[in-house]
C-alpha cells in the first residue's frame, strides 16, 4: 500500500495524478495493472484528530490497523 501526497494535474480534457516511479517500483506495479485509489482532500481529517485518544481499545491500535489493512487490501 502506498500513501503519498500529490497534486491533481490537467491533461487535455481530463485530470490525472502522478505516482513517483520509486513508489511504482517499490510496489512492483506494472503498466495496465488495475489498482484501487482512496482519495481524500488535505486537512479533511480534523474530526478524527479531535477524537483521537478519547477511546480505549482492548487491542493496540497498530494491531487494529493491520487487521483493517488485511481486510480491505489483502495485505
């Protein structure tokens, strides 16, 4: 899974995102391969930040996040 910041760029009548080559190589993506993008606007997570640390979990957050990644992305 890749997490990076990039800018939307206009290409003809469309818009596109540039993924750096080093990230493509790191994940072994190939041209024509189907991928899934999760896109959010910058600074749209303020609601999550306000609630951070308010809840107590039975498992460590890192373990919960790994379980979520495995379920969503089969990582």
